C-alpha cells in the first residue's frame, strides 16, 4: 500500500479553484459519507468531499490528487454492501450524485445516454413513460447507475435479460491520471481489441471514474403476470427451477425464499400476501415467479404450462397475481427483505455467493446445517433463476468482536463450499473492502496477480479507491 500524503490547504484551494460544485472539508462532511449500507466493514472519513458537476471537474480533481499522491474515492448513493465506497485512507471523496441528468434517447439505436448519478428508479420510470424498459433491476432502486455499472449489479430480471454488463454500450471515463477517454461505442457487437469497457464494469471504482454512460434499452413488454408458488420444503421448491428452463418457459424473474424471511418481511411492511398453510400443509418455502409477454393470450398459455410443470414438481398450489396492484403486493415482501433484516438486527454481515442453479438447494441446506454450530442466526433468500444467493448472518446478542470472528470462520467455510460446487464469491454486490481476503484465497494467486497487474496499468500510483477488491 502506498504512503499517501494528507490533503493540504494548498491542495484544497487548488480543488476549489477547479470546480463549480461545493467543496466540504473536515467537520463539514456529513457522516453519511463515512460508510455504506454494510457498516460492519468499517468506516472512514474523507478529508475533503467534492460535489462534481461534469467530467472536466472530475478530471481536474483526480489530476491534482495523482500529482500529490492523495487517495480519491468516487461515491454514488452509498447503497453498496461491501465497503467499496468508503474512504479508508482519508483523501478526497468525489460525490457523483449531482451528475444526475438523463441526457438523451437515441430511439433509432435503442440507447439512452445518462450521467452516472442518475438513480436506477428514475431511469426505469422515465423509460416506461416512453414505452421502453431498462431491464437491469437490482433490489436497491435508489442506487446510482454509475454504482450499478461499477459493481455489475444484477437483480431480479437477470435470469431473462442479463445483468447490467449486458446493457452498457459505451462510457466516458476519467482515468487515475486525470485523462478523459471513452470505452465502447453505440454498437451491438465489436471485436476491437481488449474490451476496456468490460474491465471497467464491475471494477468498483478502482480503475477509473465513470462520468457518462450509454445504455441499451428495449421495448417494454405489454403484459406481466406473477406467480406465488408455495412448497412444503426448500428442496422441492428449488428443484423445480431447472424444469422451468427445460420447458422453455423463459421467466423474467424467479426468486426463492424460506418461510422465516417472508414472515419477517411481512411483519415489517404490515401486510400478509404469502399463505402460511394450504390444504392442511404447512408452507416451508416459496418461489416468486414473473413472466412477461406481448399480450394476455400469450401469457395465459405460458401460465398454463408453468402451472402444470410447477404442480408436477411438487408445488402445493399456484397463486396468480394478474393485476398491477396484485403484482405490486406479491413483490412488496421480497423487495423489503434487506430493510426488514436491518430493522431488527444490531450486528449484520452478508454474502451474495453464486452457485450453479442445480446446486442451490444442496448449498442452502449445507449453509443452514453449518450455521447450527454458531451463535448467530442465518437468513437466506435469492435469485433462483441464476443461482445468486443472499446469505445474512444476524445477531442482537453477540459481542461485536466475537460476531466478526465467528462470521469470518463461517464465511471461509461456505465460500469454500461454493467453489467446490462450481460457484464464486459474488453474484452482484462485488468485493469491495469486506471480501478481499476471500477473493485472494478462492480465486488463487494467478488470477489475483493478473488483477493486480491490470490495476497497476490503469493506476500506477494506486490512488483510485485504494485497498478495495485486491
């Protein structure tokens, strides 16, 4: 790790002279910028916080910091879950939230150009108002698009439409040297050298700072239907998922959840939608499935086929939500899982491990069995269609030091099992600060050294979001 310099009065004055946005110093900086949504990975106070308003300002700030060997941390809405957007070494934090304009739609090429501080929710709604859809659908709707791209956020529609990576056509980037460049183009295919654009996607602000994005959009589907599918146990619930793909039913989203997390969430939102018991059978797990299509007849045919497959595979019933209000109610509990856990938990850690879909049930059962040997509780849910699981360790009673020690041992175990099953550490949240040790251990020295080499080429002075990812 480099020996960084502190921010001097001279540097502060240089930054102030370079930007039109506000510059906050020391105690002027709001404490919300000291951490992200997973404070178990620690806090850090930037020495300076700058509200950037355009790429040229970002470039000037970065150039000043690079010349003075001062860390720079790009920051979106702060909704990350790995400690990636935290100033662990002081330095200058650039707040990208002021760069929040939807710049233009190119309807002939089906793309939209945006600044990185645009919120996912704002783009999603704006697209729908024009008859389009921006398919990436991460759970946190009020994250910035720049942050989504920086973590390659996935979300619930990834099973049909892919992750954020699949929708980035091009980007304007400020490099750690202060140079401004463009990666990618408004084209749907390319074999033009190494894909620098794809290196940036998922790099968590360690290789460059995104200042503009050109994103692919698609025509919005005309009809949507969701199904709540209850099962007696998790095994029969998860084992259904491959059957849906075998029958070419192409769902937009497939989420699985055990009854405990559903109960917790419904208490939190004050509304009950998921049945607890059917036909005298106590429900142990659920699938929540959404299909979309061009018309009602097409969807009805799909639902009929899906119901047949689901019931044959062990579903107790298939409950249809076929109006906007019913669909909203069906997804309300799922959308509130994290908030429900946070509201009732003092100590919290999580992983978003990803495994092949045919190993989900076996993996979750392994996790639940291993959890019995620890003092914390485990709550699990996830994207059944792509094998991305969210496993939360929770405690209200444990001492923090003991919690961290036990969770670290538990995480080493379950990450090891994920790799044994052909999986990886993160499906969508990234590595950040909190998961670095696991990346090195499970990806191995060869892969880690390649990543270090890439970091060095982009950022020879290691000023950009240092001590993250690798």
